[in-house]
C-alpha cells in the first residue's frame, strides 16, 4: 500500500504564501494527531554551518513551532554536534551559530537544545541488532522527546548522493561518536607532532585504549573499538578522524541510526521536506554553491522513505540549471549521479525499506 506524501509547489498568491503552505501541509499530513497534550516535541533542524545560507529558513521553522504549540505540545529545536571541527562541534559553538543563523528563541519561538549535549557525550545507546550495529548512540534530547518532527532541506551530499529525511535523523541525531562510526570503518590515529601529551584522551577513552608513551599518546588498536570519543576530546585536534568508508556502507549505517531514532517513538514522527536551494553539498558546508534545479516545493509525510523517494523523483524530473556543478549535463536524468558518479544514492532508500522504516511506493497528493 503506497504511503501518502503531500506536496505544495512554489506558486503563491496574496492569500496563500509559502508560510501558509507549511501550515496546510502540517494539517494535511495529520501531524497534530502525533502530539498529546504536554508532549515534548523535538523539531529536528539543521541550523546551517557558519557561512552556509541555504538551510531551511527560520521563518518556516517558526510556523511548525506555532502549529505544535497549537496542538498543546512543547516544541524544541534540536540537532547533534558535528564530528568535524567547524562551527557546530560543541554545544557552545553550535548554539552561537544557531543564533547567528536566525534560530534564536525570539525568532523561532522555541529553544534550541543540542541533542548530544555540551561535548557530544550525552547520548542513549539504543539496541537495534542490525547488520552494522548492535547498538546506536542517539542524542539524548531527541531520544527522550515524546514526538519528532523532522524538518529537512533536500539537497545533494558528497558522501551519500543526497541528504533528505533519513540522513537528517540518522546522521543528524547520532552523537559525535556515532558519526565517527558511520563515517569510518577505520580507527582514529594520533598525529604525534601535534600531541602535547596532556593526557586528556587517556582519561576519556571508555576502553582504556590510549596510553601516553614517551611524549605523545598511542592508541592500542587491539583494544580500541573505534567509538571516536577521543577525537572529540583532544583540545588541539591531534587525533585524526579516518573518513574512509564506502558510499554503500555509510548509507546503510545512517539508516540503522534512523531506525534507532524512530524505534522509541511509537509512530509519533512526521517529516517535512523543503526542495528549495538544492545545492550539491549539504548544509554542513561553510558555503552554498549554486542550486542544481529550480526550487520545487515542500513535502510532508509520515513516512521517511516515501518522502525521500518522492523528493528524489521530483528533482530527477526537473530541468537542470546551467552554471552549476552539472556543467554541460543539465539534461542528465540523474542530477545526483551526475555530480557524484560513484554514489548509488538509492541504497539508503532500499535498505530503509528493507528494515521496515517505510516504503518507496508513494502517492503524491498535491495541495
Ligand atoms: S576510538 Fe574510542 S576506544 Fe578507540 S582510542 Fe578513541 S576513545 Fe578509545
Ligand atoms: S588529548 Fe590530544 S594532546 Fe592530549 S594527549 Fe590526547 S592526543 Fe595528545
């Protein structure tokens, strides 16, 4: 049976602007029915890296906040810290970036709560028993929320082809250590020249796999479990993250984390996706390259697989724009594979469907 995906295009008029369309999509997809009075409702957002300008605008998020309040829920915005050392790698920097990008409480009407806390260590291990992971580390604020509404910016992605709802919750709500395990099959390495022998990582490592030897730390690979905790704690960035994994494996790992995020929600999850500013890279980039296709519209669904499939299909059907990373290939049918020829982005959809997170079979309902 196909899942319902509601769609509003970009056309507007005096009595129906794009913000009003967000309200209509929220209502059509029945998101209010996901919320019981007093529920903590996590709104998964991406506030954008400093320098990025194409994340979902705070005005749209404000509309969702107001709808959740009208349904008697307690909304808060959330995201987990990043693995890389950018402007959102800890809660202090992350919150400052959120405010600078327009997500202050006064603007969006709700607080931002960083899902995995000050340094990325505030997570809950969720048992999943899947192909890559027995347990996944989910930011505790997201885990403990009663309901989840995911607000995604659909765009290209350098590691998985595109980023949509599955990526937003799977990678996005994984703790920093979870992100290390999704991004890499390899264990971290110490850059001995940078190490100041402060000893902080030796105290932090949950496996006691690091020791100070002579004037720098050394990781015992036989004991290390590759959790990535040490990469978070080093104050001088002397523990290098290995970013190596295959595009297929990282997609499956993301989906296993999405499975962990949704496992405790009892179906109280909704997904809102903006197909606007479809940049080749994700919003973790500190820039926003020219969009690959014209703005298409906004989707809402209760099914994360169906909404990602629908968004991908709409982009594939759209004309490619000149002067973009598509180069001369503006009429190529698959924009994402044109930009990232080595990535089969369909893996994440097929694996999510196999795990029962939703279906790729959808019915597009135009509002
Ligand atoms: S990756 Fe985890 S187990 Fe390995 S050395 Fe770092 S903190 Fe310890
Ligand atoms: S935390 Fe960093 S600087 Fe300190 S001992 Fe570990 S690797 Fe070296």
